[in-house]
């Protein structure tokens, strides 16, 4: 009976640990045309259960915003999956070198992400309708990492808690990825 109770809560425990290590999704660099910008934003709150994804696709004549807010994990699936039970048991053993432990942690995180449920929606805006937003996206696409992170301005900024944001920006000028904790208008004006 104790084993059943442990297995019932194992999914929740592993999810929390996975979110501690991997608060967001990694995106492959995308190909864009001149003037196009693709921005992927992921965020997670201090409890790592309040997570979201925001994808922005700026094309020459339109901007599409797709957002997804985490709702739940399908624990009914995780409890019935014997392969996952073996994977999680091996993960909890904690054996192996750091590369092996990292591989197991990545596999657990990927498993939970595959079984996560998100509420999703999107909106498309004509570029000529919202010129201010269009201009902001252009600035983000051409900004350097230094401009995005404001490292000089934030060299003494220290936060223990807050919402973590990851940004992956692809434009004709290249690809850049940055992570920040609780950006504000003062600390990271562009982000």
C-alpha cells in the first residue's frame, strides 16, 4: 500500500524537480526572411507550476501572437506508464556521473512536458494597425544581447525569487537567447 501512495505522488514530485531544472522549453533556431522576426518567450513562476509560453511571429504585413498557459499534467497517463516508472526509479537512484544524471533529468522533464496540458489562444494583428508594437518588435529583432540584458545597469541587481523568463529571438540579424528573472521597465526596458 505504501508503494502505491509513493507512486501516486511521484509524478508531482518529479514534475516539481524537473521544473526547477528546466523552467522552459528550448527552441531551435528558425529561418526567417529579411524583416521577419520570431520570438519565443517562456516563463515560470517561483513555484514552477505557473508556466506559460508566448510565441510571436512578425511577418512583413502581420504579427501573430500565440500564447499557452499551463493548466495541468495528465497524471493518469504517468501512473499507468511502466516505462516512465522505470525511468523515474532510475532517476531517483541518483547513480551515474553528472552526464547520466543530466540525461535522466532531461528525459523526465521531456516526459512531463509531453503530458502537460495548456490552455491556448492566438491573435493576428495587421502590421499597419499597431505601428508601435511593430516598431518594438523591430527593436527587439535588431537589439544586441547587451541591449536586451542591460548588464551594466543590472550588475548589482540580485533577486532571490520571481518569475523567470527565457527569450529566444530570431531575425535577419541572427539568433540570440537570453534569460532574466522578473524583468521590469527599469531593469530591462526592451524585454
